[in-house]
């Protein structure tokens, strides 16, 4: 009977969170608490202290520690929340999720961390949705660009099977993308992202013109004109030509030429949804390119190829002239080169050794 009772007691102990009750009997519990705090196991430490009886030799000391641990846990929570929000702001979703999971593992009862986790899930889902819409937008631009080419191919060789098949496939893809763009436009209107709605509807109208779409575009642009104080926009012929060339340059990897062509687009046209979408993508590609070239230069610099590194950085400087990180590398490399040149000039102007005493 006694063995059964003992077994039941031990079962209850094991079922308690983290075996907190079992640890509360440790005579040297203070050292164990130190270890838990170092490992950010604040919940385990606080739970264990809550089970410590007044007869425990470290009872008074542990009760004082409890207050300090609670404050430390709150500080940890605030730091982690800032860290998580910074990762989300930078769209570093993987790191944000890892930080959230780690933090919740240490403070599973934290309402703030639980709330941050729910918001993270929503924001990431919205971001994923926007990425999928961007894929359809990119595909739509490609389909619009090739629509006339596919039609001409079919008319040039009306009996050629490959041309017919290509035209049919183009029509099917256009219809699929059109449907997704309409959904994208409706979604944009529902969530209040009128710029997204405008962009999707404009492309949908280029793929498959309709009065309903043009009416929706007109309504959206009227609303945007109220918010942004801009006129309802129709892309000018000059801007459309420059935009087409700029996109081609960007796709070919010539970001400098794409930037030059974008700057030639009239200021009024730059407010148009299609132009703004292009500028957003161009900025993203420039950022990636600059980061890649900076790292390329850093490798050369670390290998002692200072002039080559400087050449790489100066070449990419035109794309992002106000990039402080890039400018700091250029400045540092230039100082090293200047110093080397100075030392070389000093060596060439060293005075000859003095004549020895007694020499004639």
C-alpha cells in the first residue's frame, strides 16, 4: 500500500511543469537558479521558487531572488520583442521565427510574445501573398510585351503548327494571369492597398480590356488623387517607350542604363502605378547588386588587392551614390592606397649615408 502511495506521489511530481516541485527540495537550489538564469530559463526558475517551502534553508534568499528574476525576465522579453520586430521590419522572416520560438521556449506564458507570434504569422502570410501577386504582375508584364509578337508569328505562318500552339499557350497563360490579377485588384481594394489594386487592374486591362476594369481603375485613381493629391494618370506615349526600354535594360542586367532611362521619364508619369512598380523592382535589384559587389570588394581587400577592391566599389558607386556603407569602404581603401603611395615616395627620397671620419 505504501509503495502505491509513494508511486502516486512521484507521478504527481513528474507531471508538474519542469519537475519544479522536485527541484524545490534541492539544498543548493541557489546555484541551480544561477544556471537557469544564465540559460534564460526564467519560467523554470520562477516555478521552482514558487514551490519552495518556508523550511527550506535558502527560502528568504530565494524569495528576494524571485523579484530580481522577474525583472530580468521582463527585460529579456523587451529585448527579444525589439529584436523580433527589427527582423520583421527587415523582412528577415526566418530569423524572426527562430527568435520567436526561442523566446517562447523560455517564456511560454508571456502574453506579449504570444501576441507577437500571432502578428508575425499574419504579417508573413500577407508578405507571402504579396510575393505571389508580384509573380503574377511580372508574368503579366511579360505577356503584354509578347502579345503582339505572338500574334504576328501566327499571322506570318498561319498554317505552322508550332506558331499556333505558341499562340494558344499564350492565350491560356494570359487568361490565367488575368484571373489572378483581378483577384489581386479586389484583394488590394479590400485591404485598402489602392496602389496594388491599381497596378493589378491596369495590367489586367492590358491583357484583356473591359469597361468594368476601366471603371474600377478610374474609381481607384480618383481615391488615390484625394489621398496623394495627384491627378488621375494615363501613361504618356513617351513614358511608355522609355519604360519598355528601361525594363529591357534591367532584365539584361544593365542597371545603370535602366536607371538613366528611368530618370528621363517625365515627373508626372513617374507617379503612374506601372512606373512606380518598375522603380520598386529596380531599387531592389540595385540593392542586391550593390551588396554583392561590396562583398566582392571585401574579399579582394582581405586578399591585399586594395586597388582592385576600390575599382569594384567605385564602379558600383554610380548605382547608389548615397550608400554610407559603400562610401565607408571606398574611403578606407583610398586612405590605404594614399598611405602606400606616401611610403613609396619617402623611400625614393632617402638621403645617402654620411661620409666616415677621416675620409678624403
